[in-house]
C-alpha cells in the first residue's frame, strides 16, 4: 500500500508532480554526515600521502634510485595495488569506509579502468575490454588534456614560453 501512496498523490490516481516527488525523496533520504566524512577523508588522504612518501624514501634507499624515478615507482605501486584490490572486490568496500580520502587521482583512475575491464571482460578483448575500459576514465582524460592545453596557452601568452 505504501508504494501506491508514494506514486499516487491522492485516491483519484493522480500522479505526483516533480516537485512533490523531490520533496518526498528529500524527506525519506538519509542525511549524509558531512563533517564526519570530511574528517575521515582528510585523515585517510593524509595517511595515503604519508605512506606514499615513506614508499618513495624506501625505493630511494633500497634500490638507490633518484627521487624522480622513485616517484614513478610509487605511482606504479599505487596503480598495481588499487587494481588488485579492485579485482578482488575489496576496493569499493575500503572506499565506503575511507570515503574520498582513498580516491586520490591515481588510485581512482586505476580503479575505474580495472572495474570497467572486469565488467566487460565477458564480451571479449576488443568489443568488451578494449571498447569499454575508458568508459569511466575517458572524461577524466579528455578534460585533463583540454585543461593542460588551455593552461599551457595561457602560460605562453601571459608569462612566456
């Protein structure tokens, strides 16, 4: 009976209009705990940064790599770990607990590509994985490249090459 009450405004069978529906959704939907989520994201993001910096120092010490090459190794490590956790089905669970602090650009990008590849693997390498792997990450690439181009032009025009 409740479902009928949600979709119908009155006993005459009139449908709800958009405003009434949105009001009902806002009343029923749970309110996010913004401050708690922000604190969790801040702490987890900070710990990710600290862990990345420790990994950087570790790569520099153990493999005697310069800082720049160690940074590349850290990025590769984060991509591999995020992809493995996504493939195991653990990454989404961690994100639901750690909030946005775990979705730093590189791990979020790796997660989006890995999850798309897993979702479409049954359709084959070309039509499945190949054509869908950038489905989620494609917009990030597109607007990232456009932004770099625009800011590069601005720099050349106003600051000089």
